[in-house]
């Protein structure tokens, strides 16, 4: 588990000027696709790491749904990214730093507690939390 979060962390530190977030899609312990934020590079507000990774994984696997895949992301997904995770039917979400402003898994929505959607992934937060949190704090401070 930590090797995939370390991979996501390495991606988060690669792009200068981007909010440092990395995401890795994994199936059977193998990386299918990995990405980081590219909002500034592409001048596109929806190019979050999770969206980039999901799009890449779907193109790589040629599947509409990623039901046998997990995502590792350095920061708790926002509402948009969590919606994409649910629509892609990703099996599990592992994230590092909690996001008290925009996080959709725990702080903002707690949508999983309602379980009224047709698909909901298992969620595990706080994976390598200190390292992921420090990366974000260093960027924003």
C-alpha cells in the first residue's frame, strides 16, 4: 500500500506551479496509470490528478468502468473527483492528507454514510498522512 502512495507522492512533486497532488490507479497490485495535477499546464480547472489518472486508466484498459481498480491519491478527493471515482466505479480509495475545505470523503459530504448511490467505494484515509500534508503545507505557505 505504501509503495503506491510513495509513487503518488513522487508524482505530486514533479510539476512546478501545480498544486502538489498525485494519483495512481492500481489493479492486482500493478500500476495501470499514474498522474498529477495539470490545471496550470493545461489551463483547465478540472485537470486534477484523480481525473487525469482515471481518464488514463480507462484509455489504457479500454474499459468504461474500473471496478477491479483502486486509486491512491495524496489528498482527499474533492467533490468533482469523488464523483468521477464513483462514476468510474473504482473499488477502493486510499488517500493521504485530509482536506478540511474541499474533501468529499470525510469532511464535506460524508456521502458514504448515506450509501444511497448505486456504487460506493471503500475509503481509507490518512495513508502516509504526514508526508502528504507536509507537501501541501510547503506549497501553500
